[in-house]
C-alpha cells in the first residue's frame, strides 16, 4: 500500500536493472543499508508480520517473546484473554523488559529499576516515584500514561497471531492482507484446534530473502532435494502449481499425490536413479491423509516472515527471523491436531525425520542459502536470472517454474521504493 | 571380548548376560568402551557401522532441552529401528547434499546409573565440535547429555535406546550426522 509514493531511498540508492524483477541485483542480499531500510519499510512498514501461534499462549497471562525484523517484541494474552503486543524495551532506560521466551505473568517488571507494565504494555508502577521522605522521585508532572511500552497492533487469523507497526489507515485488515487463497489454505489447515509438538531453530548464514526465494521456488524441489529420487519415489511429475495474491507478495505452492509419469522429461537428469535404493524400513513414509482433497504438499509463503507447510502429515509454521544482513534464524514449530490419536502423533513425529534442519527431504535448503550468500559477496550490480516458467510472475499449473519469485521481487521493489 | 565385537554389522539382539553379576568397575569399563567405539565410528566417517551399535529394534533420538522442559515430543532425528538408521546412512551417502564435514565428540561424566538384568542405563555429557571442510574451522556444534539404555548381547554391549538431549536448540545450517 502507498508504496508507489515512496521516495527513492537516498541512503541506499539502487538501480533495478531494466526494471525487470527476473533480474535481481545481488546487492539487495548484502548491503547493510538495504537491511536497515527493510526494517523501516517492510518489518515496521505497512505489513502484518507473523509473531506466534495462539496455541503457544493459550491461557490468560501467557506470553511469548520474539522479533519482528530485528526488533524484540512480546506477544501477550491478558487476564481477560485479549491479545496484545509491544516492543520489548523499557520506557525508562531501554532495557529488555521480558527476558524469557515463553511464560506466564500478570505483570512485566524490568529488572533494572523495576518499572512494571501490564500485559497490554501500559506502565503500572514506578518504584520511588514519589521519592523517599520527600527527597528524590519523579517530577510532579510525570504522566504514567505517557510512558508505556511501544504498542503494536495485533490480529489473529485461525489461531495465527500477526502484528504490525502500521496504523489502521496504512495497512489492510489482516484477512485482506493475507488474500483469499492464503485465507482458504489457513482455513483448511487450521480447521480445528491444534496441538504443539515442539520447535526446531535453524540458523542460516545468509540473507533472509534468499530463503524467501527458496520457499517460492517449485523448480528446485526435485533437483536439490534428492531423497525421493534416490529411493525411487520420484516426484517431479507430480501435479501441482503456484498461485499468488493480487500484490504477488505471498505465494502458495501445492502438489497432489497423483502422479503422471513422464519418463521423457526425466531422461538425462543426474538425479534420477529410480530403483537404485529402497528403504529398508518404509514406516518412515507411512501416513494417513489429513485432508480429503488429495493435496499432499503445501508451501504457503506469507510476506514478509511466515511459511506454513504441509508435507504429507508434517504440519509446520516456519517463522523467519532476520538477524542481520547476512544471517537469519528459522524457527520450525511442529504441530498436530488436538484430537490426534497416539498413533497419528507418532506418524507426525516420525515424519519430522523428513523435514527441518536435519530432514532427509529438506536439509539442503540451509546449504543452498549459504552457497548463494557466500558467492555474491562482491559484484552487487550483477544479477540473478529468474525465468523458469516464463519471465512473468503469473500463476502456474506446473512445478517447474519460478513465477512466485518474480512476484515476490515485483512487490519488494515497490515496497522498498526501488523504482530504478 | 575385544573391540572388534563392536564392529560387526548386525548382531543378535538377544540379551546374553545378567549384568548384575558383573563387577561395577568392569561394567563401567564396558560402557566407556562402547561409547568410545561409537564416537570413533562417527568421527572417523565410518557411518555405515553406526546402526550396528544398536540392537535391531533399537531407538535413537535427538531432542532439545527446551522442548523437553515444555513437555513437547518434537525431535530433530528419531529412528525406531536399526533399519531406519541404515536408511538414513544410505540417504546421507547417496541422496542428500551437504558440505563435507566431520565431528569430534568429547564425552565425559559417563555415569552407569542402574542395572536391571541384562540392561544397564547410563548417562554421559558430550560436546560435538563440527568442522566444515570448506571453512576448515572447528566450531562448537552441540552440547548436552545422553540418556542410554544398553543391553549385553553375544556381540557385546549395544544400545537399546539412545536419547541425545541437546542444550542448544539452534542448529547452524543443518544437522547431517548423528551424535
């Protein structure tokens, strides 16, 4: 929104070559000034950032601390059950107020001078505010209401909590921000109460947008990740496709289990080694459909920092936390459903072997991000070439395209003011 | 029994000895010898032998301390049979793409906890230093403890269960090799 009116950033001038989003100048991944501008225009700009699952803070007085961009924040549920979020920085002298990742409390007290805040981030008490025996204390005109924590706006969709720094008139309401396709997919996956299974945290030594590209990239799936091919479970001929929202900042990749063998397309691929190996213990791949629509793979990338995944029975929200221009953390939060049988939970836990930082079908993504980041250290005006499936970021009915990546860059360029 | 006993491919999972009859110092020695051989197998890139340190229905799991304190069952790796471990090794050797790397395990505080017939439970502390070949720099990769159940078989002590509980819940880049 409003991105067309942004001034070209003086502090990080960037000429986008030929105004083509299929060519991305490598400097966007390496320039600290661009990372700074992203904090302002993306993470603190007119966008909703994912922050938590309601299931992580299910009860009154629960809280979770996390980051939006590189800003520390806390998401809370107050004693009446309402959600709040605020910047985790004391209004007094700037110390971290909340020092735990997760917990339960009625009041947040900064340890430095014990300024205390309630769950909504309003200042509740200041020690020695009136001084001691008439000496010291805050000025008489000190206004408690004017010294709360920096509050963020919060909205929840199907149990996913998003926050924004932007005022109501600067960003759409959350459902419109997500768009109809993303909402429909969240309706599908979060159709009933979930049960948390736990987190994994993966540090990637590369820029966060390299991972944003990765999660919008159907093309690499059967080429980088060779587990299925090696064990004769080849998937490139799976049916599937990509759609984007109207702004093209989000992407939804889906695939169905139905296979259409296309031996000709597979000829010559070094990765195709059908039948060379087989699993000794195929229980690794055993599962039961969670949905009756045949969709076995969903990668829903929501701008700027969320990926929702369904791979067979593996259900995950992946939360991207950019830590610096050259490093990001990815928090994988695994879940099942509250009504899962013990057997079903066992299936989901076993399928954790397939995904995540040690997953047999996905471990390579961290490596791929780092291989790019390491190589683009110089020549920032050189560009990538993203043209699989045509040079446009249009919806695709196949899994050999890079269209959602182009869509991402199209939106990014506008949101950052890189009109070039 | 000699160290070769730990290098046979697939041994019998039948318990053969009542460990209560074994002097404590000897049991401590046997447990330490198993741990040493296990670490050497991984650190010296003999991954194909890794599953043979387990009985056929042995279990292996890496979980984080932070998930366990929350009572959450998520794991970074979990195998509930030696066959599944062999599948993982085949996948690592032939399917997965990752930077060439090696581990160096440092294991200490090996504590034989409890003997129950032919089973013995033991705990140890570990750090694993990982060296990525391209970078050439050994960096601390993981630290934590192991909770093991061992069983005496015709091929010597084997793991019935190994639970690795890592203090760190951050994994840099990816986790390839077992701990």
